[in-house]
């Protein structure tokens, strides 16, 4: 027959495995928080009377390389 020490060791091992499983499942299925969208902040600024942001200038066309003589 097994000794009480071995029974305690077995139950301790089972308890630790259960805790690890619980923590792992909690982390795996935790809801992911998304950062707030910047559009919401722009709408808030326009509601407060701020001027709309200026459109960004279009990128310049790349100039062609000079032709060799």
C-alpha cells in the first residue's frame, strides 16, 4: 500500500496541473482589447469646434534620372 507521503505528492501534482490548466485557459480565451480608433477622436475634435485636419499633400512624382551624354 502506498504511503501518505506519496498520496500527498500525487494530489499536489494534480492540483498544480489543474491550476496551470485553469490559468492557461483563462489566458487563451481572454477577450482581446483593441485600441480606440483614431476616427472617434477626429469626430470628437470636430464636435468641439476644431477645424478639420488638412489633407496630406500628394507624394511628388519621382523624377526620371538624367540621360547620359
